[in-house]
């Protein structure tokens, strides 16, 4: 019993350190604020009038949301994506300055060290996701208690998987600069090909979709797991799904489990 | 030494609390920015001082075409416009109230900023328009000269569809299950004349219209319950016109709270079972 509590105490200590480090990192906080400001308040409002269903008599398309509402759930995912992956930079930091050596000699298993780090990163990422939810009033999305609970659940699962993904990346990168370049090269393509800024109309058949978009783009979007994460978040926040609503949760849960398992495998090499 | 040891825990606690200050500042900034106006729809109406509202030409009791009693929704939007200091400009549209698909009404932003006169809060409507929270509810209703229940009817029954957006297929199935095959009439007046002449034992129509027909007549109106659905009505806005919608919703809430809406409803024979609280979104 005492041993179990000791191990859990170790997980808690690592989690707390990760959260404290993130709270004190002003740069990360500024990034968390600037993304909703730029994507929702600037880009969303800028493009909103050009994507409305009706423009002075011409019905262009009919959808149950505005453009700003459409991209809002994607920006929640973007903030989580950035924070989760970049929180793994602490692994490089710890390795560089010898802190990791001290942690590794502590009487706690490697997997629990990893769990503490991933939970810490996931907590920070959920907080950054909530920063986007803070501008929900601007977008015209009503947040009920049920919506918030569901969104937090999905955000946590997604953050957990993506932080594990960040740790896998960090394990292959030796320096801070390399990690920054590598993480951006992963985050932005994942985001833009997740049907985050343009919809694949669920009312269209596959043949009709291929008339609207080139096949290579449709294939990439359909095979990007983040597409289903964004879709699940849209289902919760604006009640609009392009795919089967259960699929989004299944993909995010599967991603969290498999990436954590892979991170455990990689973490053994440290 | 003793002094240092005593002060250490306090310092540590303060430091941990201060860790949250930047985060709290970020949230406060974002929440504050969330209250910026996201569009110019309200400002546009403010600048011209005129609110244009698209409405059907005639759909009693919501729009009657009678100057003395112009209709429940006409009086309601007039009250909203008055309270917000705007002039009301009603744009009549013959397709509204006849075709249930708002895309076929052929209206656009240049004609009106708001839609009223029987906007059913259905998925079809909301795929095209943003809507206020419901202030009215309706459903299929039975109009009889006696207090007969629909299951007790034996004679011929008249039917007038009235308001758009209601589930006519569901009603048809329900009436067939009861062994009723209603005679379809072309207008509300024809339905009332058939009832007055005794050509039909009862009429089936949309609830608000039925209440209006029965007002000042010795007729009983009963809203039909499950398996038939109730439908909620609100006011429509172009998608993205959030600031105008918020302003109108707030005024609508005030009109409900001070009892003005109930007074207007009473003038058109609409009792409390048709009214919904737009703030709480509860209907009778």
C-alpha cells in the first residue's frame, strides 16, 4: 500500500512540476492567447461575411453554422495540438540539464515517470483549450454544463495522446531548435488537413465531394486522425458532424492509447 | 534562524498563488474580448433607425392584414422596434406561410434584417436562419362545436394545413389510425364556414389559427398531444447577425417579463398554452 502511494506521489510530483513549469512559461501563455485572438477574432470575423449562406439574394450554401462557428472547435484543437506537442520540450530540457538522470534514479518506474509527464502536459493543454472556450460568447456558441463536461473529456483524451506524441518526437530530436522546427512541420500540416478551415460537406456523396476537391486532398483529410478529433469537437460545440459522431471519440481514444503505448516503448531508450 | 524558518512556508504559498496570476490575466483578457461586437448588424439598424421585417401577407392570428388588429407578431415586432427606438418597416412576402422551406421564400438581406410571422424552429429553418429562443408554440389542433375528443368523432372532418413547417405526414398517419379521412379545404374561412353550416363535425388545423378561428365563436379548440409533436416559433435572422439577434432577444425577454406579451396574446385569443418564456425557453 505504502509502495503504491509512494509511486502515485512520484507521479503527482512530476505532474505538478510540469504544470508549474507551464504556468511560469510566459511565452507558452502568450501563444495560448494569441492563437484564439488571431484565428477566431481576426480570421474568423474577416472571413465570416464571405461564407454566410446568403449574400444579397444569392444562396451559396446552406449550413447550420457560420464560418466563425465552424472554425471555432478547430481552434480549440489547434491550441491543444500546439501545447501538447510543445510541452514535450521539457523532456529535451530535462535531458540537457541532467534533471532526467535524477528522476530516473528515483524509486519510481519509468512508465510512471512518463505518465506524470504526459498527465502534466495534458493538463496544460486542456487549460489552453479552455482559453479558446473563453471567447465562445463572441462566436455566439452557448456553453451548457453538459457541453463543457463533454468538451473537457474530449480535450483531455486528445491532449493525452498528443503529449505522448510530442514525447515520441522529443525522443528523436536532440536540440531545442530542432524540436521547434520539427513540431511546426508536424502541427500545421496536421491542422490544415483536418477539415479545420474548410468543410467536406456531409450531404455530398463521395463522388460529389471529389468534384468539389481534388482526390489527393480528400484522401489526406480522410486519413488524418485529427479530422475526426476536430469533427468530434464540432459535434459537441456546434452540434454538427461530418462523420459518424461515435467515430471521433473512438479515433481520439484509440490515438491516446496507441501513442501512449508507443511513448512507453520510446521512453525505455532514454 | 527561527524567523527565517517561520516565514518560509508563507513565502512558498504566496509564490504558488502568484503562479496563477498570468493565467488568470490571460483568461480575463480573452473573456473580455469575447464581449466585443462580432458583426455590424445591430449598428446598421441603429444608423438607419429602421428595422425591416419580412412577414407573410396574411396568416391569422400572427399577421391579419387588419389595420386595427394587425396580428400578434406584427404587434410584437412593433413593440420590439419601439423599445429599441427603431421605426418598423414590414415587407410582406407571399411565399412565407405557403412554402415550408425558407430557401424558397426568395428573400434576402437587402429586403429585411429580421423574419417573423410564423418562423418554426425546425432543422430546415435553422439551416438557413439564426433564430431567437421560442416565444410561441403550436401543434395540430382540433376545432369542434361540442366538447368531443378526437377519438369520439364519427362525422366528416375538415382539414386546413395553415402554418408551414408542421409535420403533415405524421398527422396523416395519426388520422388514418383513428379511421378519419378529412376533407381538405383551401382556406381558414372555408373551414369555419363548413363548421358553422354543420357540413363537418370538426376541423383539424394548426393550433394558433384554430384558436383565432374559435375566438368569438362557440367553438372548442384542443391541441392534439402525443404522438403528434408541438412546434416552437421564434423570430429569424440572417446567419451571423449575432448583435442584432442578441439585442432583440433581450428586448423579447423584457416584453415577456413585464406581461406585455401576454396582453398582446390575449387580444388575439391566444391563451397561455401557446406562449413560451423566451428567457427560460419553457412552454406550457
